[in-house]
């Protein structure tokens, strides 16, 4: 080894730029989702929890729902990434979309 540092260049092409842009947009939407929930936590606590509970308890339960979603979402991403790697990302994406639509339909 001659002791000289070598510089590796990173080539940016349209595919890399597009992927980075789409990942940034997805992260912004996810962040927006959580920010909206935090801003409306007091409204959610008033509408969904009984008025007989103290205000601090309703607010705490509302933030507990927020924390659950904040913790579970990355875990779901890890599980889905595993299945995407082993069974194909397109199949997992289609299954996840179908399941989400079915759960939303049952909930309403």
C-alpha cells in the first residue's frame, strides 16, 4: 500500500435521484401523519374517550395511541421487508394494500 488515499466517486443518475426523491416524499407524508395526530390529540381525546375521565388521563391515552403507532410502524416495515425479500416485493405490496383496504372496510 502506497499510503495514498483513493477517492471513490458516486455517480448520480436519474434512477438514484428518482429513488431519493420518492423516499423523501414518503418520509414527509409519514411525518405529516404523525404531526397531524399530535396537533389533534386534544380533539381526539375529547371525542373518543369518556368525559368522566380526567382531562390528563384522556390526553395520556391519546398519546399512548400515538406512541403505539410510532413504535409499531417500523416493526411492520421490518417484517414486510423480510417477506418482500423472500417472496417478492410486488406480491407483498399487493397483499399489504389489499389487507389494508379490507381492514379499513371492516372498520367502517
